[in-house]
C-alpha cells in the first residue's frame, strides 16, 4: 500500500487500484478535491479513452474515485516522453499537467492519471 498527495487529492494505492479522496489539508482543499474528482469523471467522457487511466468506480459528490493503478513515470522516463505528441491533436494538454506524476504505465502503455 502507498499514499500519494496531489494538489487537491490524496491517493491510496492498494494492489492494482488507486483510490482518490479529497484532501484533508483543509476544508477548502477538500472542496477542490471533490471538484477534481467530479471533473475527472466528466472529462473521461470526451477525452480519448485509450490515453486515460480508466475510472472503475466513483461515488457521488466527488467523494471518491477508484482508478486502475498505474506505475508513475520516473523523471527520467518523463524526460524521454514526448508530451506534445501524446497530447496532440486532442485537447489533452488543457487537462493533463506537463509533469512526470501526471502519467503512468499500465502494462506497457502510457496513460494520464491526473486529468482533472
Ligand atoms: N491511477 C493511479 N495509479 C497510481 N498512482 C496514482 C494514480 N493516480 C494518481 N496517482 C498518484 O497520486 C498523485 C496524486 O493524484 P492526482 O490525480 O495527481 O491528484 P491531484 O489532482 O490532487 O494532483 C499523483 O501525482 C500520482 O503520484
Ligand atoms: Mg496531480
């Protein structure tokens, strides 16, 4: 099991799933986290499915999102990764930040894990 902290969400990885909860840093960050979970769910409906880490389950009000677990790219892997080519010609760059921990491997395929 591992816990990662993002901008507005805390992510618990157990076995092959990643569970995203709103941050407990403060009430404000909790709200941001709820919004991020809701946005991620909405964005998954129109962004290219094959480039996204799939959402398996979610609770209403952005209280929890369950995704497949990916292996996050190392900084070295990210330096060799062509972010622009990955994001074009879709609008992915508007949703996925250009940094290593926004991406991960599922099997041998790179996917975006933070697309809120
Ligand atoms: N599907 C996933 N598999 C493995 N780790 C993940 C996954 N999703 C997120 N993480 C880890 O949790 C961190 C925070 O999640 P993220 O979606 O970036 O939250 P935030 O929107 O708050 O930045 C990520 O930077 C990454 O390290
Ligand atoms: Mg993030």
